[in-house]
C-alpha cells in the first residue's frame, strides 16, 4: 500500500514529487519506484525519511508498527509533524500510547484507509484524526481527494469504511470475475467478457453520478414486467445475492 500511495502522489500535482520521501528495507522496490519517478526520494533509513516529512505515513504490517514508531519517534518533532497510520485494525488510542515520549506532547495523528486503486488515482479513502486542526484536516483531505475520493469520518466508522472500500475493492473484482465466468458460459471469450462487464460497471457508476438516484430507481428503468432483467434479478436473489454481500461486509469488520 505504501508503494501505491507513493505512486499516486507522484502522479498528482498537490504534492511535488521531489517532496515525497519513501523508506523501505527492499532496495529492489526502491529502485523500481525511482525508475518510475526519478525525482522521488528513496532511502532504507526510516529516520531519514521521517525527519524530512510534514506528514509521516506508516504503511507497514501491523506487527511492525510499534517497532517503526520506536525507531523514528526520537527524530520527530511533534509540534509540527503529523503521524498517519494506514494499518487496518489499529486505532488512535494504541498509536498514542506508542507515540508517547513522556513529555506531555503528542502529535496530530491520522488513520488513513485507502484502497489499492490509489495507485491509479481512483481510491476511496477514509480519514480520521485526533489532536489535529480543521486546517490540517482539510490539507490532508485535499491530498487524498486528488487520489480518488476522500472522506473525513469519525474513527468509529473506520472499520465499516475498510469493509466497504478497502476490502470492498476485492468484492467488486470478485463480482467482475463471476460475471466474466457467466459470460464465457454464454459464449463470449474471457477477454471480451471482461471488457463487457467493466464497461457495464462504468456505465452503472456514471448513471448514479449523473442522476443522483437510489440504485433501485435505475434498476426499475430496465426491469420491465415479465422481462429478462427481473428474471435474472430474482434468480440472483434466490441464490442469496444481497444477503451474501451484506454478510461479507459484516464478516470483514470483525477482528
């Protein structure tokens, strides 16, 4: 996810590529990123990257977060540097305990949950903050709005947002795969079926964006009495379509 965010930021204009610092223990990954974006700054030294940043983004595995914080926090100035975590299931309360320097000062702290489409600047990103200001929140929101769409939410909604958008991109892709398989069974080649399903989804999103209607209103427009669409919808519902989606979302909010 860290690489995806770096690539998305480098493709945008809100943050200058020369102001992006990326730290990773893998020199191969850093070299690949540098080859794509020569102006980006890369290092294997977490402390060097942290001291250079206004916003420090932790995009590591959950079991590495405390270790990285302990490494960088002596080099971070909490009066003007903010810390953001992209680690699912980790709240600001735990982050604050790890960030505490026993000096009575803690940094502005963010939870930022994007999805992998951030690399192509089309993520749905959820942002929550503590000890921040409205101006700083808007600055962070603007950065991630350029990488798709971003939403400031209460921290209690972060798990639901993770399920809907971060896990949800996998669910959307699974629907595409299922529809492709159906298309192949109906006679299309797999690549053609993929192209058809992708364009159909783009059309569905565009209709909702343009009209602002509830999806069911648009469904009614193509569901004629006794027609093919209603037969297909009823067969999907009989197989548990809506319930399976809701149960999948519920399951992915559980820790």
